[in-house]
C-alpha cells in the first residue's frame, strides 16, 4: 500500500495525503476521507522514509553511563515516562562508563535523524563540550552543569555539606571521606567541596584523610580498609554515594566497629539498598525521576522551536532532602 493508493481510495491527491501525515493545512472533508481510507486499509507510513524526507522523527536518543546503577535507572524511568506521554520513543545507549562511547553515540544519533539527544554525563571532556556545542539536533545534559548546553542537574555541593554537618553535630571529629574521581565534577568535585565547606565552617581542618573509590560497594570497602589502617580510631565516614557507603559499612563491621555507636556513616543518593542494611543509612534523596522528566520536557520544548539560535541556555538545578536514619 502506497500514499498514491491511499489518495485514490480517498478521492484526493497524493499531495493532500502527504500534508495529512505531516500535519499540514487540509479541509475537514479531505481529512475525514483520508482517515477513512487509512482505517480501511490499516496503512502506516514508513517511519524511516519519513525521517529521510523531513529530517525529523519521533525518536529521542538517550545516552547513559551504566544502566545497572540505581540513580541511572530512576532517571531513565522519568525520561521514558515523559517521552511516552508525549508520543516519543526512547533509543537507549549504555556506555558502561566509557567517555569515548558517549562521543560515538553522540555522532551516531545525529546521523540517525533523532529529534533530540539526552546525555546523562559523568565526565565532560573538552571534546564532549565541543561536540555538544556543534550538535545538529537539540541536546540536554543530565547530571552535570554545562555552561554552553541546556542541562538539568542536582545540588551536589549542599547535599554533601549538609550531611557532613550532620556528622559534625553528632560530635564526630575523627572524620574521613571516600570520594570519586574529580573528573566527574558533580559527584567527585562538588561533593568533596561541600564536605570541605562544612569542615571549615565548623572550625575543623578541611584536609581530612581521603580515598577515591569506584562507584561500587567493592570500591567503598577497599577505600575504607585503607582508611582504617591510616586512622584506626576514626569515628565518622562521609561517602560520595550510597553504594560506596555500603561497602564502607561492611569493612567497618569486619574491623569490629560498632555502627553507629563508635562510627557514623553517611552517603548520598537514597539508594533502595540503604533501607535494607543495619543500621539504615543516612543519606540525601535526589529527585532522579523528576530530573529525567524535566530533562525530557526541556528537550521536547527545544525540538518544537523553529529557531534555537537565540534561545538562552537553560540550566535547572534540582533540590534534595536529607533522610535521617540510623547510621548517624
């Protein structure tokens, strides 16, 4: 079945059928005749051919660092629900924390004529920034603040600062920190700066013993074991993420430390696992589903604009809520 055959069945021109499928101006009688022909035949236009003609589709490319991550899965839920509600489909690309793969997918999605791209970023290299600026379709960065590209991100600095305040207010003074690479500005740099700000405000040295970890329970355990050798009498541990905190708690229990009587521990992310350990983990809840939905709405609003050159770069920072549980 072709557009020409639909036109003959409906008694209209092929141009009228084409305008119908592309939302063009058309009289109501012609619109009804075309719809009747479509209903009768079950005809659906070829999406690939349409995209080649119009340079647009109802697909959104979504690049994520690791789909197994609790935070990533929650953002993805927000993105896909919003896109589905608006009639768009999501093409998901999992890079397994490989920045080069992110660049590859940025090129690939543009060549496939997607309506826009969402990038849940960890490390934004100069090459990332250059490619994002030159992107031929609308793009929104999730999780990192970008000066030149629209973005939706979290208040990492103040979440870490407030949680460190909680440890200090609990009377903890022999404090340590387990972070991640500061190439990840949001989780690595901003959260560490928040920790240092809390220490400075309390009149304590910001240069507390620190180790870097991977974004895993195993990484948190290994970092905590090293810190215990350096500071065997530590009494408070601030962790950049909940998974790191869970690994740290395992290492502390294995070392014979009583939690939270001897050592308090805090994380960030409000992972589901934090309520299934003992003691339950004090953490900061980030609104990941809302973040994904907001990013998708922002991207679709850009995709529907006829002119984007003069549009200001929109940066949206979402808040957080500290969840007080048993570990502090």
